């Protein structure tokens, strides 16, 4: 039986861990927050007695924490993962973080004799619960091959993106496109209606033309056109604007470090930040339509 | 036999006219340019003896000219179409022009007792030659129904967008999305490669994720990934950047008149304008990738 | 005694006319709106008996109307100014309108034998009342020299910008800069305060450094720093966001027609449009600070 | 006699150190690069025998290095400044770096018992040579008061911006405005000339109107209007586009961390990045005019 240690039992980490247990693995979790540990136990998960105990003789370690500083701290702090894990434990970081930190932690782990992959996911809580996440994995082919069977207990697409850090890179490259596509689509829906077009006509034309996108077909921002879209449930996320802002910010940080000009993605990030600052950060990111459609001009 | 008068025998008007003739209609064309008339004759078309003669007992009149001022002039000038056409002639303007002019000319024609539709196309010269254009039609249901059989000789999707002007509106609403989707996709390809991703991996990830779009699947801007994309033929248009700039400008004009904020489409228009000004206006619009990928920084 | 006909007796045209009368000229006004005519009479102005009567033996004609279509109509309609004015009347259009219309009307007037200048103003109602407007004048040197003494009764800077249309061009070139400078300054004030800077420190640093601008020194968007700025009177215009949006839109229209890429001014226009659409269009344009400073993110 | 240790003897650190020596202080420098040490010696400076020797009994330590990681490393590495300096040495970091690193290093220094200020400068090499720099200083009032007399040997404006990190904050808040003001000014000059305005007229109008800025008056981007501007020396920096890109990137990083939306500054950063990527990074930032003015469209 494979033993898997998990650090980070939040909204994503909890169902992901439960799915690994359901697949027959021995899963022991840990979280700095007592409330998160309790929620995991309540759902039938097993919590260990501190980080060191959790890591003891684990075949795999998966981290799922909010951001780069937490990843850095979880792995590199005195008493952190690299202090306690066996060199045989394969390290998997599924957090969505900045490329630079991801590479730096991987490098430290590799230097210390570990194999490690970055494996951020796309798909939100429902996909985590349904074990239908997509994993974008950065690391050596060997590490990827070792991690794959474990990831398959949680997702259905497991993609090897390339060397360390490219899992993170692939995720932000996709999300910066998704966020921008959505926002310009909303601009178009607002404009079209002002020009006298019925939203259904706009949908019909664009979905069959050069403007077609996943944003339109799956997450159509105007209610009444795509029944499964968050817009039909009062923009209940889905993928919250707060998270889209986080990912678009990670993309901007990477672009700035890499010396790349991304005028549109930079602009779209600012728009989602305005949406978050207006108090709508918990709504689905397609609710940026409401911000653009507002008209109290007269 | 149905008689169809055509005004405007350029790169688009010529093959469209020939397709109507091929479908069994009697087609007589006119163009202010002797060279265009000659080219039409050479291709087997029939040219009339001036505008008045061309319009004589025509059942339909189609115009296909470069921009709003030419449409206004063709219909409204003394000695123009409204001076000579019979009230029974159905007027079809297939030019891509600004919504305001389109509505104004339709209004003048309607006031003078004509039925008229705006019917801009999507699809470039190859689609015009293959009779596979998409028509987005604005006008009354009755006028649309009359025009439809004629348009079917030139295209395969004939969409009734709504009242007068909405054909133009539908086209620009789609194209502003297409242009922006493409440009941000290029930003993503540039960034991804700088972060160590193989273009094929970027394609694979985005095409199956929330960033998916027609721009990626059909017109992938990086060579070597989609065999039929213009990028594989050194960015031979396809849809020229010059034309995308024109359409995105029409969208901006409409947005400004309508009091709509379109931050991303405004930005994308500026980027295509820079591309045109750099001398690349005749390349396919996906060649904006080259502008964003340029790096002579060191 | 010089006779001056005025068409357009709104918030600007009224005080400007009164100042010309105060300077000793015979001023007769006209406006399509009975309310505007009445208000003018109440303030001591003289209203004529229709356009033809007003124009009779006038040495000068000044128009001050809202936008391009009204200018076109006022001059070119049957029964309009060109139908009734003597060829000796110098035509002055002080409306702020698009460059294209300005040139077209000037061309028509010139072809009909008139001298005409475009002479838009900068400075709002208070400057109109105090006769301290700035006039940017487009037209021949001869026409400029004729108009200058009349304009001096209403303003203190009378600038000859060049040939017909350049008065309008000069105004929008300035205003697109003013609007963008203000908006980025607001971004900086928001950021600086989040980073722990006192607004007074931000003011002191920028006002003595490379970020200095009129926007900071005269219209500082944060209250409490420049006593005469609109921000100190709850953003009472000053120069209303609605008007800034209008002028930045005119600049965009000119840029689009001229094939110029103006990424920042395009972006700033969209931001002011969002501000107007949020219901704040009557506030001073510096109130865009409030939109950017909003933070209800937590 | 006051003893001052300097780490970082590059284009800025070298003349700054020489000015402190000229003011009567005992200055000993250090740089990891032998070439930089040699250049300093050649100019009459005194180089110490390694970091530890340089720090020995220094009253002040000033660092002037390229970016955040170097600052972090210089102070925090084993064998770095905090390992060797006496607690009485006042630490001054004059590098321009990100706010987060600046605060983190200050915090570490304070926790270790030091007083420290961040004191980035505005003004380039000529101002460093002429001792006319502006210093924006973050730290306690006490530390500021200690540092001030030393800084006065190198600059003429010494501003206390607030607590630790605000020196950096003040600098980027100014520079993001300066960069954006310049770029939109260039857009306006390009547009104005296309509309028929003489550049001198554009200058005259804007410099007296609401678009006025330092960018226009001091660094006018069009040659021939302001004799001392870099544009008159073929855009010889001045303030290189490369450095403006760096500072605007620092501003974006701070904005992203702080959750602030800065649509215009984000856009302007992308534009300067494009300029750098086109190979013009060493030119003055006002040369962005050349990028916007390019027109090979026909």
C-alpha cells in the first residue's frame, strides 16, 4: 500500500486527499489550522500528529497551500519538509504559485537529493471533488512518471509540461488567455446589445465565427444562453474573480521577470483587480460582465 | 430569370458576382474603376454601360465597396442608386462599414420606398471564391427573406441579425473579440516559451482548457502547430492585419458613439495599428505574434 | 460699431456673448431652445427674431453648439447659416467637435466664398464668465487676424494653431494628455497610500520631480493638498468627466481616422467612460481618483 | 572624521563615493567586480581589502547595487553586511529595489539592532557627478536625521518619505507617473502632426494648458523644441528606457502585491518593455516617441 502525506487541507486539498484515499492509498494529512484538520477528520480523513509524523515513511508528499511564501516556508523552513522527509519521498507541489519560487524550491529539493514536481491544477472545487482535475506537471520525466499514478486518483488529464516550473508556467499561460478572452467577450456583449442585437444572436454569430472561445461556449457571461454557465446561477463561482486576479497577477510577475510585453493581459489583470476591489471578488470571473454593462450615465 | 446589379467589382465583389452568375442569375456589374471593370470582363463577367443602365429593371442591387463614405455616396449622391433604381429593386449592401452610416443609408432608402438590408460578410477572398461566406444580415424579416436566396449563391451561413444596422453590428462584435483573442494568445505563446515551455505543450494545454479559442484551433499564430493556419505560410493572409485594424476601428467608433467602455478592444486596436504602421499590414493578423516576440534587448 | 451674431446660447455661449456685449459690440443671439433664448434675455442679452434676422448685416457670426452634427446642420442645412449670411460675415465656430466635420464645414464655407475659423476654447464656465478663455484657432492668417479682436473680448490667450481644423486638433491633443496625466496620477496616489506614504509626501515628491504636471499642481485629485482644486469642493466641476470623455473620444476618432496608435489615450478614454457609466459624469474629471481608490475587496 | 563604507562602485556608486570624499569624509569602497574596484581607484578612490575590512569601524555604510536580490544578499548572506558591521554603523541602501525586499531587509537589520534607511535617488549619472541628486528616504526620524548630513554631500534634495520602504515607494510612485506622462505626450505629438499641427504649436499650446508636465518642459520628446532635452542629442540618455522599464516594473510589482489597479501604468510598462525589446533600451525613455511615430503603413 502506498503512503501519501498531504500538507494543506483547505477547500481543494481536502477533497483531493479524500479521492486519493478512495483510490486505495493510505493518506495522512496535516494543516497548520486546527479548523482545517478538524474538517478533514469529520469528512473521514486521517490527520497525523504534526508534520514530522505525517512525513514518516511516506512514499509521496503533496502540498496544496495558498501562495509562494507558504510553499517556500513549508519546504525550506527549519523543521520543514526538507528537514523531515525521506529522500525516497516524491515531492509534489500542487499549489498555484509564482514560477520563480517554484523553481527555487525545486532546485533546493533537488540539491538535497529529492525528486520533486510542480503540479498545479485547473478546475475548481467541484472538479476536485469529482476527481476530474487537470494537472500540469513540471519536472523530470522520471519524476513525472512516478507522480502520474497518484495524480490520476484526483484528475483525468495529467500533462507533462516540461522541466521544473513549467507546470506553473503552463497554468498561468492558459489562465491569462482565459481571463482576457472572457473580458473582451463581455465588452462585445455590452456593445452588441447597445447596437440593438439580441444576446442570442450575438451568441449564435460568435460561437460559429472567428470569435469563438471556451469562455463563450462554456462560461457564457450573459445569463440565459448556456444553461450550465455560472451566469445562470447569479455568477456563483465557478472560478472566482479573486482567483483569476491571483493567476493573472502571477502571469504578470512572470512576464515582468522574463522581460515580456503583455499589454492585453496587463490590462485585463487591472480590470479583474477593479472588480475585486468593487467587492465582487467572490463571484465567478464572468461577472466582469456586470461591471462593464453598468450604465447609470443619465 | 432574376436580374442582379452589382456595384463594386474589387477582390471580393468580383468572385461574389461570378458565383451569382454561376447560380443561374443574370448579373450585370459596375465599378468606377476601369481596371476593375476590365478584370471582371476578363473573368467572364458582364459589365453594364454606367450605373443607370446597370440598375435598369434589376430585381436586386448589391454594393460591395470599401467604406462608409463610398456607400453613402453610391446610394445618396445625385445620380446615385436611389436616383435610378426601381422601388421594386431590393437593395443589399455587403460592404463592411460603420453602423451609423449603415443605419442612415437604410433610413434614407426606406423613406424613399425601398427595402434594404446590410449584409456584411465574414470570410476573405478564398471564401468569396468558394461561395462559403457567412452573411450577417440587418433589416426587416421580409427584406431578409427576399435577400436570402440570392445570398445563398455566395455563402453557406445566412444569419438574420435583427433590424437595419445589426448586420454590421454583429460583424464588428465578432471581429473585436477575434482580434483581441488572437493578440493575447500571442502574448501567452511568447511568455510561455520564455518560461521554458515547448509551443506544442502550450497548444496542447490551452486547446483543452479554459483558454481555448478559434484563434488557437484555426489560426494558431505559432508556425508548426496547425497545418492550415496562415502562420504556416509565412503569415500570408488569411485575414490581413490591415482589415482587422479597419474592423476593430469600426467597433471602437460604434462603442464611442454608444457610450460603451471597451478597454481591451481599444487596446487591441492600438496594437494592430502599430503592426500596420510597422509595415506588416498585409500579413495575416496572427503575425502580431512576430511583433510581440521580437527581442533584441541585449 | 461691430455687429456680432451668435448661434448657441447655452452655458458657454451665454456668458461669452455677454462679454462681447460688455466690450462694446452689438451682439444678437439665437438658439433653437426657447428656454435658452429666455435665459439670455433675462441676463440682459438681445435675442433676434430667427436665424435670418440675426445674421442680417452681421460682421461676425459665432456658433457654440454641442457637437459635430449640430455644427454641420447649423451651417449647411437649407435655411442654415450659409443660406443667409453675407459673404462679408466672418464665421467663427467655437464648438468643440471632431476634426473631420470641422474641416468639411470650413471647406464648404470657403467654397461658398466665406472666411471661417474653428476656434474651440479651453477653460470651462467660470473662465467663460471671467473672459479668461484660451482660444485655439484654425484657419488662414487673414481670417485669424480678423477674428482675434473679437475673441479677445472673451479670452486672454488667442493662439493661431494653423490651417482649418487645427484649432480642434490642438484642443484634443492637449486634452487627451490632460486626461491621461490625471488618471495615472490618481493610480499613483492610490498606490502610494497603500504603500504607507502620506498624500502630502507624494505631492511634495512628485511636484518637484519628473512626474510633475498641471494635473498635480492645479487639479490635485486628492483633497487637502491644493486648496483651489475641485477635489476640495467634493469634486464639483471644474471640467466634468462627461466633457473629458467627449474630448478624449474626439481624440480617438481623429487618431483612428489618421491611422495613429494611441494605446494610453485609448485606455484612458475607456476609464473615463466607465466613470461616466458609473453615474459620476457630472463630477470633475479628477474624481476618477474615487473610482481607482475604491476598495471593498475584503 | 566620519568613516563611510560603500558597497557597489558602479556608474552611480563611484561618483557618489567620490563626492562624499570630496566633502571631507573618509570613504572606503568595495565591489565584487575587480573592474569596478580598479575604476574607482583610478578615479582617486580608496578600495578596501574585502567587505569585512571595509566595514571595520565605519560610521556609515552605503549600498548601491542593481536590484533586490543583490541587496538581500549583500546584507543577509553569511559573511554579509549584518555579519560584520558594528551595531553603531548606520546602514543606508541607495539602490532602487522592490518595496517588499526593502522592508524585509530593513526589518532584519532592525531586529539585529541596526538603524537602517532606504534612500533611493532620482537623477542619473550627471546628477550623481554634480552632487545634485534627490534622495527619498524611508526609515525612522532618528535614522533619517543621522543619514541626512551624509546624503547632503551627494544631493540637494533630501526628503523624509516616512517609515522603512517608503523611500522606494516614493520613487516608483513618481516614476510610474513620469513614464506614463511621457508616453501619452508622444502619442499626442504624433497625432497632432498627422492632423497638420506644427510641433512648436503643440508645444506652445500644451505647455500653457492642462496637459503641461515636466515631460514636456524638460524632456520634450520631439527634437528642436527644448534645447537641453535628450531628444536634441539623438535621445542619448538622460534616463534610459531600460531603467524606466525597471522602475515601472517595480511599481507594477508593488501594485500587484498591494491589490491596486493601475491600468495606465500597467499599459505604459508594456510599452517601454516593447521599446527595450526592439533594441532601443539604452536610449532615453523619451525615444518612445520614435516607436509611436513609426509609419511604414503604405
